[in-house]
């Protein structure tokens, strides 16, 4: 009987140890789950600043928990990308998708061609990201890029123009050649001014050369008349009607607005 009591006591002690171990394991798991569920403070700060909803905040937090090695650099890039965006949540969703697909490159787009276009025309992060996303679903993105570049060369607000063109691009509509003149301050307009400046410099040098030659020779008929050269880079102003009386070309906002 004494032996039975000892065995029972040992059995009870073993059960208590097992129960304690099980409780400790459950507590550890619960703590780990609570840590995983708790949104990082920096992610919370971003969500509060940009008024992000709970779902996208949790999605961002889940991705950032997998990117501990580049956490600081990635968060810094996201702040830079979202600042000034008209739709921060929509742009952030694009970036989260890039993280899921392993193509996230910070402030740069995953599309090298779009990145080159963004640098040339100083596109903002939102326009670059949206354009890269839409072009990835187009059949002939190389042709689209060439056509889009034609339009951007004539625009003095290229980022806004890209955002206006996205609707047609998503609908599968082909990008046609531009039918409007270069806007003042556009890439083509500035290029035309540079060419015109070089042309005027050559004209002045030619005139100086002609005047030095004329000092030792008799004047020729019509020598006092100056030849006026005109730069051909910028095209007519949008507000100026054509001389032939026809309708003026549409402006950028009239075409895509």
C-alpha cells in the first residue's frame, strides 16, 4: 500500500510537470503571436500620416517584417514615394505588390525603361510607378514607350500628362502621335530655344564678318537690311490662331482632360 501511494504521488508530479510545460509552451506561442500581430511603430506612424486603412497597414507590416535587413532603407524610400502622392494608398499597394514579387527597388521603378524615361522628363514617383504597372500589362510596351515619349517631349507637366494617359493605356487604346504644339517650358521647347540661340549666335558672327568686309569695299544694294531668323523648336503658342484661319491644334489638357 505504501508503494502504491508513492507511485501515485510520482504520477501526479509528472502530470503537474507536463501541465506546467504545456502552459509555458502555450504562453510562449501566445506571446510570439502577439508580437507578430502588433504593427511596427514606424508602420503605424506612416499609416497615421497618410490615413491608411487597417488592411493595407497590416499588409505593409507583414512585408516589412520579412525585410528586416533593409527595413530602414525601405521605409525611407516609401516615405519619399508617398509624399505628395494624390492617392498614397493606391501607390503603396503597387509597392507592396512589388515587395511580394521581389521587384521592389526603393524609389526606382522595377522597369528600367520607365526609370530612364522618368529621369529624362523628371517624372514623380507616383507617375513612374503607375506607368510601369500599366505598361507591364500592355502587348507592345516598347512601341508604347516611344509614343509616350513623343507626348512627354511636348508637355511642360509630364507627370500630370502620364496620369491623364493611364486611363486609355488601361483600356488598351493605342497611343497616337501628338497633335498639339510644344508647350512653353517643355523638353522640345527648351531644345528649340537652345538651337535658336546657337543659330542667332552664328548669324551675329556672320554679320560682324560681313561688316568688317564691307568697310574696305563699296556698299552693295540692300546691304543695310538685316536678315531675321526664327527658331523653329517651340511651335506656335497655344493661344495664337493660325495665320491661314484654320482651327488651332488642341492643347495637352484639351486632348487628355
